[in-house]
C-alpha cells in the first residue's frame, strides 16, 4: 500500500521537533524519527510531497548504519516499531519510514566531509583558495575531485538559522581536542568507505554531513546518514568538472522551479505530476543501485 505522508500527527506520542523533512517524537530514552515525504529545494519545503521518499531515505540510512557499524556504533535501537506503537492506523503511517533511535546528547557541531568541491566550499575557494580556512591546491575547478577528502565542520543551526562553517580549531574550542580528532577521523573513514562503495554503483557522493552524540561519554553516530538529504549525490555517468553537476535526486524539481522562475522564497509552488513521478523514480533508482545492485 502506498501512503503519501507530508506530516504526521501521532496522538499517542509527544512531538519534539518538526524539521524540514522529519518529525521527531519522544519515547523517553529513545526518540522516534519519522521521515515524511516532504521535500525541500533551495532550503524551502515544497507544498507537494514526493511519494515513497520517506520510506526510501529511511531504508537507505538504515542500510548505511548497518554497513558502517564496524567503524562506529550508531543510535539504531533494537526495538521494533510494534513495541512502541499499538494503534494499527498509526502503525500503517509510520511503518517503513521510522527510526527508533537511542537518545543521545547531540554535539553542537556538524561533521562535513568533502571529496569534491561544490556549494559553499566552491564559493569560498573562488575568492580565497581556501575551504573553511584550509589552504587548498591552486588548480581546482567547480566540482573537482580533491586529492584527499577534507573535513570541514560547521555549527548546528538553531531555530531555522543557517549552519555556519567553522575552522577545525574552532571545533576544538567548542567540543575539545580529543573529541574533535576522533570525529574528524571517523567521519573521513565513513565517507571514504561509503564513497567508494557508491562509486562502484554509479553514484558519486560529493560530500556529506554526519552528526554525533554522546551517551554516557560514549561517542555514537546519530541522525540520518548518507542519504541525498544529508549529502550531495551526483550521477557518475556524465560527471564533468568545471561546472555544477546535476543532483541525483532533485534535478527535475530544481530545473522545473528554475524554469518557472520561482524566486526561491516561500511559499513554493506546487509541482506538476510528471516531475513528482520522475523524482520518486530517481529515489528508487538510488536505493536500488546502492542496496540491491551488484551486491558483492
Ligand atoms: N539519537 C539522537 N539523539 C538525540 N537527538 C538526535 C538523535 N538523532 C538525531 N537527533 C537530533 O534530532 C534533530 C533532527 O531534526 P531535523 O534534522 O529533522 O530537523 P532540524 O535540524 O530542526 O531542521 P532541518 O530539517 O533543517 O535539518 C536534530 O537536531 C538531531 O541532532
Ligand atoms: Mg537537521
């Protein structure tokens, strides 16, 4: 059964947060992260949901948590949804799009790893030949692959403010040298592992963002990982440095919004049916390539 969910309202649980895409509920020592079918583009949530998106991204994130647990432990709880939700209607809505996660104390920084230069990093490089204060080689063009992935932390936005890039030494000041070094190393290790894995399946993970939390002083990976919502996914086919790359998932949406000359300010316009359909297909394709295609 296909249920399109743009917002959840689970009466039996306390809502903690509604992000751009996910609704978070309190479960005491755990949280329930619900990935809806909302999509954001140019940082604005669109009024039209994308069927299957929430389920596909949940499956993808769970896939990566499982695949990377040899590198770092993560927040996935062993409890099943049926153990926390008994109402059959609520179960139908939540099933496949939910993560029961052990509640940790989130660290106030985002751990970004970049294997390619794009977005805000490219903007900074054009002006100063640096990325988050790191001196870079001088011959990069837009979307160039870096000789080695770099770690570029940011602050975590509070109340709808934008995240701000910080230097590694600012990160050390915020969370301490020891934790900063651990997070930098682990983030790079996960990125390198996942980027190689995805590249073999035709997807370039240009950059990605991780969040970490502490549980009794133990570091763990939290939030979602390695989805197109937390990363830049580019099709490997057609990759060409020197220009922006098409986004694997949102390209149809972006092209459409640009074609109608939307000013990128809310409210965003509705999406036509064919754009919605093609976008669902792209999410399905990404999931299939990563999880079901030429499994070693
Ligand atoms: N295991 C966990 N324990 C505690 N907090 C967590 C855990 N996993 C994720 N979180 C937190 O839950 C929140 C998820 O919010 P979400 O990312 O959906 O929305 P947002 O950050 O408010 O806005 P945006 O949609 O722009 O990202 C984040 O603040 C994240 O740090
Ligand atoms: Mg967030």
